[in-house]
C-alpha cells in the first residue's frame, strides 16, 4: 500500500488509514478515501458530533467519529451490520420527528438526509410519524424558511456566526421541543440581515433554508444524488491530504 | 425448466388514501407486463374489479390510511396476503394526504367544502354511506405489519419491476442506487 511511513496510522475496518496529528477519525478517513456516513459533519466547520450518524466502535465503545481524535494503532469499526442498523434507526428518527414530504420538497435529490437514507437502504421510517406543527417563515423577499425539515445539525448557526458574522440562527428549547429560531426580536427572517450570498444559505443539508424563485429549475432526476450515491460524493468533498510519497520511489 | 407448470403467484392490489399513481406506475412496466402475467394472476385489484381479497401470495397496497374503510380494506389484505407491500410515498409515510395532519379536520372540511372562494352554496358531505374520516392520516405500518416498503411518488416502474422479479425469484427484494426514490 502506498502509505507515507512517516505518518501515524489507525485501522478502519481492517485497512490502515494514515493521519496527521490533530485530525479526527472522520477527517482522516475521508481524506484517505474511506466513507463514514455522516450528516452534521461539514469539512469547513469544527466538528460538532450532534447527529451521531458517524458513530464508530473503538475497543467496544461507541464514539462520534467526527469528533474522535485519531490515535496511532486505534482499531476502528465502522461498516458493520450493527453500526449501520443504528445509523438507519437514527435517520428514521430524524424522518419521523419532522415533516419530510420528499415529493413536495425543492431540495429532493440534493438533500443529504435523503441521500444518506438511500445509501443506508432505508425503505421506510418504520416508526410512528410525529407530524409536528411547524409553520414556515416566508417573510423574507429572497429566502424561505421551511422549519418542518430541520434536523438540528446547527450548520446554519455555525456558518452564520463564524463565517457571515451575523448570527441569524439559533436553537431554542430542550429535548423533543428543541427547534431552530431566527435571531430577531420579531422572530421573522425578514427582520435579519441574511443575504443570498451568505454561507448560511449554502450549508443546510436538508430543505430548510431555500432561496426563493429557484424551485424545480433543475428537474428531479438530474440532481446531485441522482448521478451517484452520497458515499461516492462525500469523498469528492473531503479536503485531500497531499498524495503520500512512497519511499524508495522517485 | 421442469415440465410441470409452476403455480402462478396470486397478487392483490388496492389504493387507499392514494391517487392511483402507483397503479399507473405498475402499468408503466409496459410490455414486461406480459412477462409478469406468465408468473402472476390478479385477485382483488382495479385490474380485475374483484371486490374482496381472497388468499393471496402478495398484496400491493397504495395510499395511506385516512378513513375507517381504509382500515377494513388494509386488515382484509393483511389477513389474506402472505407478503404485504406498502407501495408509494402515501403508503410508506402518509404522503400528500398526511399534509393535512397539522390542520384541525373540521377547519379543513369547512375550508374545502364551504369557505373556499370558488365554492358556491357548499356543504360538508355527511351521507351515512361515506366512511368516517380520521383526524390524522397514517402510514400503513402504523396499523398493520408490513413486510416490504417500496417508496417513491410513485415508485419508478423499474423499481416495481425489480421488486417483483426479485420476489418471484425467491430473493429478498433489493433496490440499489437510482431505484430507491422518496420523491
């Protein structure tokens, strides 16, 4: 194997994965071309560890691989029936907690929740749907907020605060009542300074934050995850470590 | 092939709170229907107009549960079908009809049949023959055990074909990338 011998290595599902000190298991795995299913992890943001879809098993214990620092010699299990069953259940819980009506969603085909579910072979939510009542916010002239689809990944919160410097979004409530809110006295998006060019506009993995007047301009069937499954595409998004130099070769 | 003709699988289909779009998608398997008919025969189905389901190998149910009659039909299918399949978004999740679930049923009927601007002299239907509406629309698995789910609005014809041919061949149906669609 073409592995840089100077870099430490951990083992993921029986395969050596080289890493740089400070990388998490998720970062090193993606950079080395190994997919671990995930939702709230985004390569441009500090790992958050909230969705738990990236859970792996190390020495019998489970950890969120996006926040777990890689250690030399670590034996990590990810692609096992047991962990994929747990991931399916987590994804199914996200589907029943919100109102995810894919046939009517502009994000369908570009949605990470849907794509992860396809990839894990989720054929049904299997649990009882909660059908929460979450009114939409259409107050802003350019942006629609569809709270029914929020999975509480906090990517919009992180993007708006850390990159846009605006803190347009926040979470409120605890447990099952936890929900996304807009940081304005009126609670309306129209009363914030969000703009279409904001990072917060592009990071939503599901169909909560949508630019208006876009809709189905790209038809269903020609969308991002129609081309190939997310397990293939997540690797394309991952920041690459420089190609390791094999010793003894020019 | 052995000389003895194999017994044809008996299949029943119905649409509950659905739009018959999934049945249209079954027809969309086109000329492969002739191949299918070599292996299956239909029991209760809009194709045969048989009104009640007898003993069947496979039941394909489109649509969710929105009224008391839906429950009776679904239970009849569960009782008589060895393998019961939820076909399409409405059967799997409640789908479009379930979008009324956060609205009070009385207010919903009032809007549709009385106050909606295009309605003249409207009234809420109350004929005793009409099945009782439920306040919420439910997915099939919330009422009876479902053996397989075929998502999609509708499931693509190729997904239906793959599912049925896997089942006919005695394999666990498996839809890969491109055939699993929720939209």
